[in-house]
C-alpha cells in the first residue's frame, strides 16, 4: 500500500501515536494529519513534527463533538483534495473523572455512562466517516479503518458484563458495516472495515492488564505494525467486515 495522504484520528498517544510514528517512518512520501483534543499538549506529536516538518500536520478534534469533527474536515479539505487512508482510534472503556468503569452487573448501568460510551465509541467514528468519506472517493484504492473490539461481537459474548463497552462497540461495527455498503456503491475501490487491535499496553487497557497473559499484551508499536499489515492486505471484498490484528475475520 502506498498511501499519500493519511488521517489518524486520536494520534496523540498510545496506539494512535504509534501508528503516526510507523507511517511517517515507513511512508517517506506520505503526508499525515494527526488529530487530538489538544495536539499542542502531546509531546510525542510535537517531537515528531520537529523531526518530520510539514509532512505531519496536527488537528484539533474532539471525537465526541460533532462541530469539532466538521471543523477538522474543513481544515483537511483546505490542505488537500484527497485521502488514501483514514484510521479512527477513538475508544472509551473507562473514565475515572466521570467514575465510569466497565459494568459487572445490571445494577451498575447508568444512563449517562451509556451515552458517553456511545458518543465516543460509535457516534464519533461514524461522524468521521460521514464528514471525511468524500475525500476517499477518488477512484483509486483507499481505506477507512475504525479501531473496534472483539467484545463488540454479539456471537462471541460468552462472559457478559461490560454492557456499555460491548454495546457501543457492537453499534460501531454495525455502523461501519452499513457505511461500507453505501460507500461501495460510490467507489468500488474504497474499503471500509473495523479492526480489533488486541490488548495493547495503553491507558485504555491498563486497569485490566493483570488478567492478560504477558505473551498477549502488545506494545503500541507492535500493534501498529500488525494493523498496518492487515490494512495493506485488504481487498474491496473485505469491505464491511471486522478483522483482528492477525488479519482473521471476527463474526458479528
């Protein structure tokens, strides 16, 4: 895959930052847009901007704010007339400030926590596709990849719990699938998929890593390498599906 213009939503830290770093290293001709709620506060993005110059442009974007997404689209549109790859890295599993944690039982469910999870995990990613998809419809191969999770698979749910995260990721998968069907009618070369990165050593998974075997816990740079390999091997027939970090399909 030779992507010329790339957008990474959520590129300030963790896996998103690792994707930015890997792409800048592996694609010396590519121009990257990396978004964050406060990109000026990301030491990683600022460090890479100094190293790579104008090849990396940062955007202010809050995935839970529709106006912020719309404004970011206008900024990107002024800078270029096409994208070849867009990856949305948004994900909310817990939020200590809001006392939001994965629910273990029905009694733990709170309406505002459900709404917040859906806003970040489902609504935000589909709004990214809504506002940016026209830049990826240009008759050549292009990929929209939304980072999802295996726990969003209804058929794979054998443990229960984690109501908000499971449901919002299932909604994300359905929205991605539905968008893929519509977009295929507009561009046969546009691929729209969900990707499960596995358990990555980031702030999202940190409180739950004690249950993960050491061999299954990936560093962000490892996960980024795996996901970009999966993206490179995608074909138009894969559009609308969900794949894990090893390229294996996940049933809905």
